[in-house]
C-alpha cells in the first residue's frame, strides 16, 4: 500500500480540488457511503447527495456534493459532481 491516493474533484465549471490524500469517503447513489484507501479495487459508481470527506496528515477537508459519478482506481479517484461546495479546507 502506497499510503496516498490522488483525489480530483470536478464539476462542469472546472476543477474544485486536486491533492494526494490518505483516505476518502463519499456518498454513493445506491450503497450508502464508500470508504476509499490507497490500492482500492477499481470501481465506477454514481454519486448520491451528501459530503465528500478526505484526510491528509490528520486534517479533514469536506465538500458538499449533489450527484455525479466517481471513478476509483488503485491510486487515484476522480469525482465528477453536478454541484460541489467547499465546506471545510
């Protein structure tokens, strides 16, 4: 396990967030919340409405999102949200 994964959060207006993080949680449209760590199995899933929370060096960053899709790879995750608002950085 590498310890970090690359997270990119985007909307139609452009990139909202891009950084390496240690862990990530986001709402799925069908499965509750996904918890993602480095070396995760690849998944493509629709997003629900809720909060993205990521952790880097003990600091949490939170975004409110409204729908979209998440593409998860072993060392990167891309969130394509319809709407995204930064709550805490």
